[in-house]
């Protein structure tokens, strides 16, 4: 089995190292391909306006079946280059992200986007994220679970256009639940400041909104559970077709 490991925190993140080491115990070949700098919240962007560098990277003390490359682009770029510069991987695994990806976070997350890109290429793909807090980062529970889950995904595959979004709480999870995507989002705010030349610049900031929706990803992680959410790339609102036909004269459904 060949596993392509990507992320959005960058090639030097401890999360991707923990995930790659876990994959090295179950795979014949592990290919790490990640951004050269942090690309958090970059979403599913693909670089088309300038060339990309795909550079072999020595990370030190990696097993012989693990190779690493850094890319001066987005997480999705990393999956594209990794899949095309060597034999096609059996699975794409993204993470372990420093911070959870719950609810509407998945539309911004570069970690989830890397798994989305693998899915669009017909490769079973899984994203792993870890909620962070004041405690020291502990990737062991997520990494151990990844070693159990990924061989099953590689063997059985996933439905077309479907990826798995896996989130872990801080510390040892009480259990692993299946959960639906919540409506958790961020309350955006814009901070305006001036540079030394008097020119305005802006910081986009925000505070997370909670969600107490039953059986949801946000509630599960908030209560100390790990959760798996199957995400589907077809975002068509099928039940709205009939009503939409009434919006525009002459439209047929």
C-alpha cells in the first residue's frame, strides 16, 4: 500500500510527522508532500498563475519507506504534484491538523481540501484534525486510530465523491462517534489599522460560534469524543429544484 500524506500546517508541522510515522508502520511506501509554509484556511485553491517547486526535504530520523517533499503552493497543489510525480497512491491522508475542522470550517480548511483533491482524483481520502488547547499536543490517539482506519479504507474504498473528516478532542477521546456536519461557523470581524505611511490595512478576525445540534461533529468533540463525518462533494440542493423552477420564468426541470 502506498499512502500520500499532506496537510496545510506545512512540511515541518509535528502533526504531519506523527501521521507519516503512523502510516510507515502499515504502508509499503509513504510519500509526504506538504506546503513549505503554513497554508491554514487556504481552502481548495489550486495554483495556476505561477510555477511550483517540488523539493525533496530531509526531516531527520524518518523510516526508510518515508520520503518528504515541500511545495511552495497550496495543500491541493501538494496532492496534485504528489500523485503525478510518482505512482498513484492508494490512499490520501491529510493532517494531523493543529486545530479541529468542524461544521463550516471544512469550506476553509486546507487540510480537508487536500482530502477533497484526492477524492476528485478518485483516490480514497481522509482528513484528520486535533482540537488544541492549553495541554501539550498529543497526536498519539489520532495516529493510532489512523493506523486502524486507513487499511480498511484502502481495502474497501469509499463511495464516489465521498471523503472522511475525522476530528479528535484534546486528550484521550471517550469513544469514536459517527457524526453529521454541524452549522458551527465563525463570527467574522474586520480590524482596520494603519501602517507607518498612513495607509489602511485590515485583519480578518473572528470568534467561533458553538453548536448544540444532536449527533453533530461540534457537539461530539466538545463533549470529548472523536468523530467521523462522511463528506460528499456533490453540493446540489436537489429538493430545491422544483421551487427554483418557479424563480426563473421559462426554466424547465
